[in-house]
């Protein structure tokens, strides 16, 4: 009897802990499909890294910043997939938020508002900072996700 009770408690504990990793509405983000789409756009560049950001929309605008290190002697392509995140914008800067003389290198708000797949090929500087700008007041969705993929191509300098 005691073993049966302990087993039931263990099973309930495992089920409870697994439910903590589920999203509010997992059907709203197809991460595997987002990655496949990014990979297609990356060619002919070689895959270097990827990041999928899942977030909850809220009544306030949000900003998430990501640092990407770049190496001299390589060309880069960044792919942004916002198919599962209405209203999201990407901004790429040369310095982190709050630093002096910060320069905007790319903004998805300029000319590509309807596109879900965006491409940017940055100049090679030691770091770039990608800001994911999440708007406030999105009422038709609770959650969204975006995927960023970085590819490189070696450039040999004589």
C-alpha cells in the first residue's frame, strides 16, 4: 500500500514537472519549421549558430538583446524568421544598449514590414547586438517566437 502511494506521488511529480515546460499555446510556434525555413535562406553560407526566442506578449513593449561575435576574414548572413510573431521588429547595432555612440546597422522596420523571413549581411566587426523588439497590445495571441540563424563564409585575404 505504501509503495503504491509513493509510486503515484512520483508519477504525479513527474507529470507536474513536465507540464512546467509546456508553452501556453504550443501550436502558435512551430520551431522545427522556423529552423528549416532559416536554413534554406542561409545558403550558400555555412551554419554557425541559431537562437529561438519564445516570449509572452504583454501590455507593455519588451526588448530582448543578443550579442553575436563576428570574426575577421569571414562574411556573415543573419536570417530572422518572424512568421510566428506578428509585429516583431529586429534592430542590429554596433554596441550594446546604453552605450555611447551606438549606431543602428539594420532595422526590419525599414521597408520589409510584411515579410516574415528577413536577411541581413553585416560588416565584420567584433560584435553586433541584435535587439528583438516585441510590441505591446497584441491581443489575438498570447505567445510568439522568433528564430535567428547566423551563417558564415570564409574570405581568404592574400
